[in-house]
């Protein structure tokens, strides 16, 4: 006897098979999204009227704009500094507080989108005041999730080229490195700045809040985020190499200016 001889039974079976396949496909898509493009996300955190006043893009010509950007995940986050490949480690202790050479090379060639390389994460995007008013805005970088205590050993660098489209503006750019404060491990001074850092994380879940004042109509800012495991950090133990961290950068217009 043939299975599902009844036409109604065959229809039900097809619906069940189709629904099951769709569910599996959605689960695989979400899994891929979470693992491969969820490391770093940039979002506009304002109401609809204000959202129209600010645009994000991975290219400086803004041919493709968005209110949300997702970076490509760094596939290998082994430490850039303090590993066995650096012969100067034992003979030059001062290297503990230096920016890794790979990062210095990358700073000379920051372009839009993901520029990940072996050992570090790098993502650059552009912010445009697309409205007719001037305003202030803030950037909040938050830790959405972390695994294997990776956030304790990483360094996060903000490179903020303000008024990127106006070299004569006179507005000072920002280059700053953030790290979690030292803990109680040997060689650490509790709550002190760690090696190769300019500032502590703002809290256990927030890396920084930085403000941009008087962002004029038509102005463009260029923002780069770089991240690496600092090998000289006492928390840079073997297990953090397989750790994960997910960051969200929220941009919010804080004050619309009248002049």
C-alpha cells in the first residue's frame, strides 16, 4: 500500500516537511549570523526623527548607508605582544607598555569596513550629519557578552578622526587605548592602569562613553575600533585565546543645537 494515498494526508505531510526544513534553515542562519558577524555591531540609538539626521557607512562616499553595521568576526585573536615570536621580550621589559607593531602598521592604512588580520580585530566606519541642524552625539561601547574572561586581557583602541572631511577644522582627533583595570594576580596593582592602556573600562559591561560636540550639518567623522589580546597582561592565559567577546557601539544624538 502506498503511503499517504489520501490526498489530504499527502498535503499535511508536505506542510510538515516544509515547515521543518524552514525551521532548520532559520536556525542555521541565526547560528551563522551570531558566530560570524556578531563580534562588533554599530547602531543608532535614537527615535525615528533623529535617526534621519545621522547616517553610517563603511565607505567615505556614503553610497551605501545604514542605521546598523555589523563587522566580520576576527578568526584568530591570539596575542600580538608578549608571545614566543618576540625575541625582545626578555631583553627589553619596556616593550610591555608598547603598542604592538602590527597595530602601528595598521594605523597607517585604516579604510572602511573590516580589516582583520592574524592577531587582531579592526573595523572602520563613517558618521555623517545628514540633517540641517548641528548637534552633539555620544558613543557608548558596551560588552554584550564574553567567554573565558577574554575581556580581562584585551586592549581596545579608539581612533576617532573628527571632521574627517575638513582637514582645516582644527578639531583634535582622538587615539585612545582602553583596558580592564588590573586585578589581584601576581605582578598586578589592584585597580591600576594595565600595560599599554590610557584609560580603564568604564564598568564591568561598559568600555567607554565618549562625546562629540558641535557636529555640524554635512560633517563626517571617521571611527576605527581595533582590538587585540595583550600578551603581557597577567590575565592573558592560554584559555582566553579560545574566548569570545561581543561588543555593541551605540551612537546617540544628545543635544540639538540652535546655532
